[in-house]
C-alpha cells in the first residue's frame, strides 16, 4: 500500500492518481507502515479490554454508568483501529494530551477498581507510550 503525501489516503500500489484528493501519484509516501499496523493492533486490544471492563461493570450494576461510558470508548477504539491506515494524520497530537486519560483513570479508579486501573495502564503504556516513543515517525505521516 502507498499513501498520498497530500492527504494521507491509502491507495493501491498501481494507482496513478489519489482517489481522495486527485493528487498525482508522484506525491507518494511509501515508507513502511509496520509501526502504524502495530499501533492499530494495540488500539484494537485496548478496545477489547475496555469492552470487557465495561460489560463487567454494567453486569455488576454498581458502576453501570461508568461501564456504559467504557463500552462507548471501546467501540470508538475498535472503529479507530480499523480506519487507522487511512486516517492517520495527527496521531501525536491526538495521543499527547494527558487530561482525558487521567480523568478516565480517576473515574475508573473510583468506580471500576483494579480492573479499571488495568485498562488505563494499558492505554498509558501500551498506546500513548508507543506513540510518544515513535513520535518522529508518526509526525512524518501525512
């Protein structure tokens, strides 16, 4: 797969013109996308973790509201993992802020206990840490 440098859209190797923005294919980024595939895999795992956490929370009825929020987050992560190869611009900017993840960590600490903390730690170290460790690579994606 190759990617348009203008819009970042993923295309077939034989494409002559970007099907998204109509740029000529001499404007192509053919760099390896192994790191991007790894990030997509990690995001999908994160979605599955939060789906399981959310279902457990809803089933206990004690923290059903937090469980529903976690299920919504899980579905969003799974969708993101499936579209990451096409829509990959701005990943560092999306994962750099800490405010949202800290809030999720706190409400899961209070209402979700140990299982909520485990999900937050995977996000911090497995996803956000991966993006920050590979910041230069992800910043070059267009």
